């Protein structure tokens, strides 16, 4: 059984990633930690509880984490995910925040990983604030992880939030810097460009959502806002060549839960630009091996998209 801890800013694609892991028979989710990002951390907690309820898995503990980046102002992605983070399609009988654990997310990350040394895959699909604070409190945390799977960063200078910054890194560049430099454990990165180059077709999306299940109906409702507001315009026309549907966070999850998903990756040292006038939050990939660091991350390059589609399908079964 693969033990997974998930750190999210539950948004629509975070929900898709969580549902993917919940559906996998050999995966045990030890907890879901929440952080600011796509929406405020309170909404993130509510959204995770909604997802768990739809999947009948409210026994999984949910922890509230940090509400702001280490420096600077909070960013959100309401234009894409809806103001509530899940497409502004509320459930009348959504679970209440009293179900959130009393223990905070940072403490939970440190405790859960310590309870299962060498066994936990930490999947981070959000700004990396919780993880950055956790490693500063417990510098031994990374050596106890089996692996760290991040959706975030970019491999060229094209951002999706700032000129050069991908959302999860732009929403807390200092945290991204700390994580990429302090987590000296096997680290896998699903970058923005990687997700764009591995998008699924709209035909697949229709087929996926047409499954006759309660989970598919839920997904259809929460996903509509993103489909309407964004795919048709900014992302597809300006930033990404070609048409298609991207579930960014699900790629990081698939990498963590399916050993055969990654076919090829670049093994390079990475860091984050913190000081650039235009390039703050851009991920730096050290192709020339000039950074004074030996730790390298696996930057996903080629994956098995058939397996990915299968995992996506199962998520809504
Ligand atoms: C990332 O930003 C968020 O809006 C998505 O949930 C994903 O984690 C993509 O840049």
C-alpha cells in the first residue's frame, strides 16, 4: 500500500487529484493538509470536506494550514476555479468546518511523516507555504519522506500568473525556494509546461464527465466554471498552442501513486528566482550545472497518458 499525504489549495484540479487517489485501491491517504492558494484556506478546508463526502471518505483527517504566503500578498485563482474554489456550485448539505482537525497542517505534516519514516509520498498541489514552514520547524522531515511530488514551476520563462511565474510558485515564491532547496529527498516536478504538453482532449473530457455516477455529476457541476471562463480564452488562445483540457494537479498525483506513469524525466538542479524585476517566481532549471548544489529534481518530461486517462476515469467511477 502506498502511503500518501496531500497538501492542497482545493481548487477544481486539486479535487480531481484527490478523487484520483481516493479511487486507487493500493493507496492510503494519511491526511489532507490545506493551505491558501486557489481560494482562502477556510474555503480550501470546506472544499476538501465536500470532495471527501462525495466519495464517502470523511474518515480521512483534514488539517487547516497557513493562510498567507511567507512574504507579500495573497493571490487567488477565483477567475478560474470560482470564488469558492469549486466553481461556485455549492452543495446545500456540505459538511461543516467542525470536521477539520484541531491539529494544524504544519504540525500534522511533521507528525504523520515521522510516524511512517521512509514510507510517505508527499503530494503538493498548492503554494508551498505549509511545506516550507514544516521543514524550518523540522529540518529532518525531508530525509523521512519517500518522495515529494510537486505540481508547480515552469521550465521556460512563460508563466501562467505573472509574466514568468506559474501560480503555485508565484503565490509564495519564498516557500517554493525553501522547498526546492531544503527538501533533499527524491523530488518530482510536474511543471506548467509539462501539463500543457500533456493535455487531454475535450472529447475525453465529455466522455469522462458523462459517466453515470454521483462523482461524475459532482465533477460536472464544479468544473463548469473553469470550462466556461478560461479554457476558451486566455489559456488556450494565448498561452498554450492547441486545444485541450488540463488537470494540472492530477499529474503530480499520478506520478506519486502509479510507478509506471513516468516514462522520462530530466534530472536537474532547480531553484526559484526571487529577485528579478520581471522574473520573480520563475523556476530556474540548471542545465549547465552551475548552481552550487548537488541535489537534483526529476522534472517530468514524458508520461504514459493511457494510464493517466485510466486513473482519471476511475476517479469518477
Ligand atoms: C496550478 O495553479 C492552480 O490554480 C492549479 O490548482 C494548479 O495547482 C497550475 O498553475
